[in-house]
C-alpha cells in the first residue's frame, strides 16, 4: 500500500537537533559537524560550551534525564547495573580539564596533497573543557570488574543511532579504563553546566589524552569484552596507514585503532592569507599531545622553517603524566625589515621529546587523520 | 717535594678497564664508548653481550661481588637497607627484554648540520638484551617507600667516579619506579649471564622505555628525594633544546630531563656509500619507541621520500603498553630499472601514531641528542 510522502519534519532524523551558535564554522549539517573559529579558539584556555567544536556521527538523540538509565554489564556471573543520573551522582565527583581533539583535525591540509574521505576540518576540531562526573574505574569496580590477565576492552555504546538502529560505539583498553591515574570519566557536566545536547547529554565518556572518537556521547551501555568494539568507528575508521595505502589495498585490521594522539600544534593568529603591519607581529596558537604528555616547547619560524624562536607558553601548568589539556602559546617578534611576506611555521615538542613532522605528504593517509605536520601560515606585510 | 712522574699504569684511572670485543666501533677509549657495527646490530633480535654498545662516563670500577652492598635509603624514620647480592637474589626474579638507547644515538647526523658537543655515534648506540633482576618497586616497598602525594624522584648513584670523587648519578620519577607495570629492574643478569663489567657488574638499573642515561650502572645507592638527581647528567646534560639555543643562551633548567624517548628507526643494510646490484634490494634496520609504545609500521622509500613501501616487521610481538624492545624490519624490493643510485629512507610510527621528523636541522640541538629524523642512505647501483 502507498503512503503520502512524509513531510520534511517527520522524515528528517536531524529535525530534532539543537540550535547551534552562529559563530561555529559548519562542515556538515547532517550529521552536525562544526569547528571553533581559530580567532576564538585561543581566546580562552577553556572553550565556552556553545563554541566547543562538535563532531556528531548521527542525529542527536532526545533523552529524558528522569528516565535515563546507563547500563553497566557485569562480569560473568554478576548482575548488571542500571544507573539513573542520581545513581551516577552518588559516585565520588571528579573534575578534570581535558582537551578533546578529533582525529580529523587539520584534514584540509591533507586534502591539498591528495583527496581523502572525510570532513574538511581546518585547525578548529579541538577544544578544552572542565569535565565533571564519576570516574569510570569507580563505576566498573562497583559492577565487579577487575583487571584481567588477558587484554580486554571496555566497549561503549551510544544512544544515537542511524535509521537501521546501528548505534555509535567505540572502546578503550580495560587497563586504561581501570587506572585511576588515567582519570577516565563518565561525565555529566561540562564547564559547570549539564552537558549540552550536542556534547552528549546527559552522560558521555571523557578519556583524557585519547582521540575524541572514544569519548562516546549519549552513553547507553558499558561492557567489558575480550575484543575491541566491533563498530565501524573502531575497526574501519580512525586508524592510520602508510601514504602508499589506498582504498583498493587497505587492510583495516593491519593498523591499531587510534587511542593516544601524537603531538599537535597550530597557529590561530595571524591567519593564512592575512595582511599584517610591519613592525612587530604577534603569533598565537595552541599545542597539545596525547597520553598525558606535556607540551614542553613550541618553536615558531617566520622564514618557513630556516630559523626558529621559542614561543611563550600560557595557560595552566601541566601535571606530570597527566597533562590532559593544551597549552596556548604566543610569540611577539619583530618583522624583519623590508620583508614583504612571512612564512610562519609552528612545531611543538612534548615531554617524551616527540616532535611534529616537517611536511604533510609523507604522513598522508586515505582517511586524512593524524594531520600533525608543521602548521604553515603565509601572510603579506604592508610596506 | 718532588716525585718521580708516575708510570702510565698507576696514573691511568682507565688502566683497569676490561678487554673489549674487537668488532665494536670505538668512539672514545677513556672513558670507553663504542657502538655495535650496523651489520651486526640487526643480525639478531638480542644483541650478544660482547657486542652490546657501551656508554661509559667514567672508568669501570672493580667491584667484589662478595663484599658488594647496595644501599637503599629508607624513608624518614625508617632504617636503610644494605643489600648483598644474595639479599637481592631473594626478591622475586623478574626478566624483561629491553632495548637501551643512548640519547646521543645518530648524533653524527646532527654534527653534519652544525657542530655539537658529544661523541660521534652513528646508528649503533642502541642494543637489546634480556635483563634479569629484582623489581625496583619490590625493593623500594621492602625499604618502606610508598607513593607520595607530591612529586618525588628515585635517585641512583653509581660506584664509578672521577678523580675528584664525583660519581655518576641520575633519577627517575618515583611514580615510574613504583609502578609494577613499568618493570624497572635492579638487574644482575644480562642475557642469562652475570652483567659484564662494562654493563654495570654486579648490579645496574634497567628502566624500560627510558633513555640509557637513567640505567645507572655499578649501582651503589638508591634514595627517594623531593627533587631530581643533582648530577651533571640529570641537570646539565641529556636535555633537548630548540635549534635556536646555543651555548651562550642555554638555560638548562628550562627543559625537562630526557626520560621516555621518541620514536626512532635506522637503516643498517645497505650502508651509506655502498654499491648494490641491480635487480632486487634488501633493506634492513631497526625501529623502537620509548615509553612502552609499540612500533606499528616502518615505511621505506627508495626515492628520497617521494614514494613509500611498508617494511615487514620481524622479532618478537610486543605487549600493549609494555613494548620495551625494538622491532627489526626488512623490505625486499625491486630496484627500479635503469636507476643508477637510490636514496633510501626509513621512518617509523609508534602506537600513539608518533612519527619521525623529515629532516635534521629543525631538531638540531647543542648537545646533539634526540637525533631521530628520517634515516637516509645513499647507494650506487651497478649497471
Ligand atoms: Mo573524530
Ligand atoms: Mo647516553
């Protein structure tokens, strides 16, 4: 039997998505993906909630906080937990300042080398917030989970899903989840407010030092499994490959899922193509590394990488092994007399002395993830 | 009053140094510093003891195993331990396969950019052994040490010393030392044999994933302090700086001491300047990363970095988070027809997706440490 074609409102699974701040730079409306504009990104150490970059894979679900339940699957022979928000509030409240970065941040620079599949993020798929919630280790312990001899994984399932019912999912190693020093959270507050709908209301995972894709939003279910999540986003995406690998030759099982991210930095001011005045230039940007590794230095060049100056690091001091948040940085430097243009470059170093690669092409990969080459900005100088 | 000039034998503090394997490539006789030749380096996953690279800062002390005592300073109000070798054997015996790399490995490539202070290591200041001993965490616990709220450091003092009595010393964070998963050892065996004199007989520290400089040899004393070791080698050496920093401007306190090392790889076959036959080329080398990060891929280029092929990883499979040992790798590839020369390049990736930088100059530093740029080898092809 035939039906009248559905109206846009009822057929569009994205019709219930929340309103967004107009300053966000939108890369995709359905699902909604938008980055923080560079000039706002380094305006403040903590990104205001409405300006926090948004990376959705599916429509934003409507969840009722009164009936919301988080399902924690127990170990074999144990009962599972079904936690209301109030139940979650009973666990010790833990706050941690964490920078979240999309694996695809700065993908647009990779696209310039050779086309890749993915959203055209520039430098703004990264933001920082103070997250508050229960520690995942406390909740897992309550459910009866202990560290096992064999490698195991904590699998997260979101309450967002596509029309076929496939939900977003991802996993992290159990050893990581159970380490209290890793500070993995089931977060219900972001900068002192309940999570905004775009950021996982009412509960999301926050995995400090790890790629955003594992910070599962609208969290519905947590289980401990012998294998990583079988989701597309764990097994077929968010992995890095050699530049020689293309869509005809890729073996997704040959690369590990991205967890900790490598050292990253970018220039937010001035912007590429800008014209600046002679005299003095102020260069600003951010730097961050995964795995709790602290940023120890940012080098800035005004001559395309021939000579370097050390930038000043701003923002909060970082704790050893738990440097989960970025450092903002800046450099005031004289513009060399008579210079008509500047090729500004930045590169950062973390406390394992990891550095960024010089160029994009040798780290190019078919999904355009892990784009961490030196960031380069070309500006003209008014005479 | 005058004395007859001393004979060489009695005045030379190095006269008692052990005999060494003639295959070692000597960089310095006094103190003795020598690297494993590249063609032997990747001959076997485990480096034979006589071929293990040697990095001595001072003369090799003569220590009597029967009277040897290791002094473990207790926490305030507790007694110290004075451990004989037999005492140390009573702790659970722990074995771990660990690659040790000198911070100055591949320094010779940095020297080509601009002169640096330090030994001219090529690619052989790295080796791998199975180390056996007591876990440092067990010994520290026995002495009454617990993890403290404030950051603290475990300081090691060697029994080697210069004519003024200054001994070699270094430190690692207490949190690292007390973590059983970090597998820090007080090692008394190397590949199933008592430690050779050049490698710290009778006891040395082995800190998996950390720069060789912290693996203190001929260990005499262990203490827990609120600050890092005040030794020259902790505070004034083994640190990385911007290429813009020279000996006139260096502020040693501005950089952290090197602990975990960044991703590294090098080609051991063919060697630079060699002539190879047309047809097929076999490229061999090693790859290793600090901090227990596993090597997940090695890319090899035959055209200076324009195109890449993925090498085959050999050697033992690595444990998650505890990948303390290197991967040997090789690539068999056809030599492109008509090619008169090859610019062979390798670069490795670790499981945090850290990569090596393309070139040396932007990571140049005044001490020539952390030389991890792509390794490049130029060969001629016989027609
Ligand atoms: Mo992402
Ligand atoms: Mo060293």
